[in-house]
């Protein structure tokens, strides 16, 4: 991450996720592994400044709520803001844990129920939805974006780019899926891709929207209407990208 910061102009926010799944050498001993992450790795990561956030996958086949809380609480003690992969495969109570720990974000949320929606809506936790994951696996169950938005929750969108579940870096495709699969409006999808994730990164005061006094991080699209950004799915209509007011990319859209 430090090398990448030197090689290109984009901002990078780093998250330590030592607790994604239990490794083979700790099979059958998830509590021991969670304790290792909490006692040894998290203090080291915090002390060396490698990451500012701490994450854990709280779901079936990964870590339970008690283990996740142990890990994220250790991160809080070391000054690392919690994030959590929550309730993707089954409802575990991870969304409620995110509210309890005042996490920056709770990601996935496909299996949350109405009480979880209400709790998230009353909190400052950003609900980061990842429709590319369900799309790639052909899953019919999606995160309840409509219910979250209507309840007043803060909803964000992300690619979840990874080789296992969502191999895409195309945010325009994510906006399309948000509109077609999650029933979000184009305006809601754009807000969920800009100012709301900036809030989850605690950077909303200086980026995430086009306002006087904010950093000029701007993506310019070759479209006639903002609603055409998600309308053209799988197509790159971005014509120019500016970082802090400087052009870092320009060219004919594909």
C-alpha cells in the first residue's frame, strides 16, 4: 500500500482483515486463531501504521459474533476503526454487532431482517452493498437496499473486487446492478457510490461531492443525462478523471 501511494495519485485507505476465514492449521480451533489476530497481529499492524481499519468476516464458515467482537474490540483498543463483513450467507447478528461497535461500515447484509434494518437506520454505520457478488454467483437473494434506504439507513455501493466472488473493477456495472437488482434509483446509486462511501472512510468533509472547498476529485462521463451512467451496463462512458484538480486520465470512452 505504501508503494502504491508513491506510484499513483489516488488515495488509498487500508484495512487489516486477518480474520477472513480460519486457516487450515487452525481448523477446529477458531477461538485460538481469533485470539492470535487480536493479541499479536492487530497491535503490530496498528503500531506500524499498516492500516487504519480492522475488518472481520462474520458469517457461516468464518467467524461467529463472539469471535468477531473479540477481534474488532482489540482493534478499537489499538485505535483501528471497525468494519465488518456481515450476514452475507446467513443471519448471524453481525449487523447488530456493527451497530454496537459503531463500525464504519457493515458490508454485504444480504440476510439481514427487519430488526437489523431498523437498527442500522438509527445508526451511523454505512451499509455497503455488493451486488456484483450475487450477480457473479447467480444468487437470487439480494441485500434489501430499498428497505434500508426507505428506513433512513446510509447505503453505499462497492465492487467487492476479488477473484473468488466478484471479479470486477467496473463501478458503472455496479451502479447498473444497483438499479436493476436492488431497485435503487440512479440518483440513489450515484450517492451510494460517492458521498456515502466517503463518509464511511471519514473523508466526506473534503471529498465525495462537488462542493466549494472540497478536493476536485471528478469523473466526467460522456452521457447526455446522469441517469445514463447506470443505463449503459458493462460500458465505460468515463471520458476524463481528475484527482485534486489534475487530469490523471483522459481519452475516448470504450
